[in-house]
């Protein structure tokens, strides 16, 4: 555990967020931002606990941040490990409670849900759903029986619980679509974004930026993100503008790039703590996913003033662009439409006017922080 002793607190609302790791994903970034946003609110205090030491994000500057002594987040909820994990977590929670009563625990991601559901404590527990459950279950079923059963077991702990979802679309699935996974209540709270911090970071100097115009894609290489679809559309577009990927390099990724004959047009820039400077200078941000919970990168790109082009996947992109730039969505199965829209947006160079964006206010960090605080208070006595 990497925090100082907990001091007695006078805050009216005290929230603990629990997540599998600080690996470089969108949900992890959301939890870190939410933690800071709640701590910026008066009479509120946030704690964040990672179940493992695995981390890509810099957390050294954070207060009230703890890391359990497990080297990996894999199989932390397995029968032979979960007892030890829960014991360590419960000891830490008791330590935090010495500083004052905890209002609520919010669990993020499936392994954390599984661990948190079995905790022997009286604190109200809530589960935050960051992605489409239907899509994740469908993908797991296609990959194999045992993986599907493991994921189903992890998600089943949310049945008849009070859930928070990061988009209304994700929430709609949990109110009748899945017989064995139906929420007692669903509250949609959009992910928090510190607009001023994003704009400040976007002004940074980045020596690795290309000297010529580029398209940008940000995201891990996974079945969900469908980078194969991205490469197909990019190749069909015939544009000469290079494509930059902010993702971890790998042999698998290099082989995929080569299979499309794009070795001289695709740049793998790696993971970065500051993607916003890359967004600000990009001609266009591209998203090619089969599903999302919300899609942080679309929001961040728009805040940086960069146009986006996304598949109209469940569930976030359509909500983000509703009554704003719905023409920046393309059907998931229509590669030619994706390719043609890349060409069109590079040619027309549209501007992003965030003052005309209906969703702008709901994405602000203080809005999300207050929504979580009110949610915790509302359910405290339930």
C-alpha cells in the first residue's frame, strides 16, 4: 500500500473507488479523473484502490491512492486467490474507515466487481459498467465456452444491484435485455473530463509529433477496437496522409500492418501519458470499434478541437455526437463509407465548435463528481 496513514476526516461524503489495475485503458483513466474531481468538491473525499501493481499511469502525485500487493490483475477473483485479495482489501477499507464513515464503494471492471461482491462489510456497494455487456458476452461466447462462463460469472454479481453506466445505451441493456443480468436501478453518469487540463496538456511540446499531417487512432489492439477495420478503410480511402497509432507496439500489430501493406504509412507511436497534444495536431481522430461504453477519445478529441470519425457502434459515439455532428458516424459494416468519409473530412477540414455541442456540460469533471456524490447519498439508506 503506497499511501500515508489515513487522517480523521470531516467530509460529509467519503467514496472508495476500486479497480483491477492502473493499466493504460479508458476505464482506468476515467477512475483516476473521477477520483481527482470528487476530491476537488467541498465536503467530499475520494479514495482509490487498485487491486494490483500493474500500472501504465503515473499515480505518484495522487493522494488517497492505494495499491494492493498483487503483481497482476489476472485471475484475482479465482477460487485460490480471491480470499487473500478480499482479506487485503478489507483490511485497507477498515483502515480508511478509521478516518470516518465511508458512504459508498464503487467498483469498476469485471474482476473488481467479482471481488467486491463477496466483501464482508456493510458499506453500500455499487458497480460501474464501462462497456456494452451484451457485446462483451457475445465476443466471449465466440472465443470459447470457458471464457464465456468466467465472464458471465463475473457479471452476474451485478444482478439486482444499483448500477452506474457511462452511457444511456449501456444502461438500456441492463433493464430487460439480459434475463440473468437486470439492475435494481440504473443511473447514467457520463465520464468526467477536465477541459482546462486537457487544453493545457494539448499545448505541450512533443518532439515525436510528425512534421506532416496525420490521422490518429488511440486504443489497445483488441477484438473490440477492430483495428483491422481501421486499416481496411484507411487503405481503401487511398489518402496519402499517414496514420499514427497511440498504442503499445507488438509483433501482432506489426504483422497486421504488414498484411495490409501499410508498413510505410502507419506509425506506431506507443502509449503516452499525454495523448492530447497528439489529438490537437491531428487532422482527424478515427474510431473503428465494434462496441464502446462511451469512448473517451472521441470526447477528448472534440475538446481539443479535432474532428472525429467513428463507427456507429453501441453505445457511446451516437450519444456523444447527437444533435451535433451525426454525419461523423459511419455504419460498422460499411467499409467503403468509412473510407469515403475519411477522404471527405480530410478535404473539407471541418471545424469543431464546442459551444454548439449539446453534451458539453455533462462531460465536465465537476458535473460527474457531483452526480456520483448525489448517487452515493441517495442510496446510502437503501
